[in-house]
């Protein structure tokens, strides 16, 4: 588990991920959180069903890089956001992160805090030297999250901007 100023961030086990997908308050009941505004919507729903769950069932994969990490505001005792890595480090020691704040909790700085906690954790893992992310060119909020966490853009096309943060490099 990762602790930040306001958040407890934990990777979900396969069974907890299934509770997350089932909806209702099953995950909150399992983890002792209050019911809130947790949502699993597309495209995350399809990613979890078609990639994340099969990957977590494969004993040859590294589950911490395949599962969802869920953030709970300790004061509210509610889940506010989640994030995931898009697989284990590649041959260049790079991992990609994806993230989202539940709509009720947007604009409160949770995602900046969540990404910061996960990136700090990741860059302290063996075999990870760089974390990347992608945003739509029009997604100013997501870009702000990355900028606040010292990411810088390294490529873009007509719709997407790619960002990176490498170990030992701060902008």
C-alpha cells in the first residue's frame, strides 16, 4: 500500500478486482470503506474484462503492473480514483500509467496525488527507469496532472500527446 497526504493507494487482488467490476458496494464492504461514487465505465470496463483479469490469472505476469490501484481518501473513507500500469517494464525499463478520477471527486487534486504516489513507487522498483503516459491534446486536466508530477511531453500527433518522467530527471 502507498500512503500520500490524503490517500491510501492499494493494488487490487484478482478477487477484489472482480468485486470492483460487480458494482454496488461489494468492494467497499470487502475493504472497509464507505459507499460512495465509485464508477467503472468504458473504456476501462472493457480493458479490465479483456486484459486485466486474464493477465492477473497468468502466474508468469507481474500483478502489480497489471491490476488496478484504487485510491481511498482516508478522511472520507471513500474511494475517489483509480489508476493502472499498462504492463510490466519493457526492455527499455519503461512502464505506462493510465488514470481516472471518479466524476464526483474531480477538481480536488486527487489525481495529481495518486499519480505522484504511484510514480514515486514505480521509479523505486527494480527494472523501472521511466514512466510514460498519453493524453488527448484537448485534455488540459490530465496534462496538468502530469506537469504537476514533473512529466514532460516527448511526442504528439494530431490527437495525442505522450509524456515521460525518467528516473533522476526533474524539470
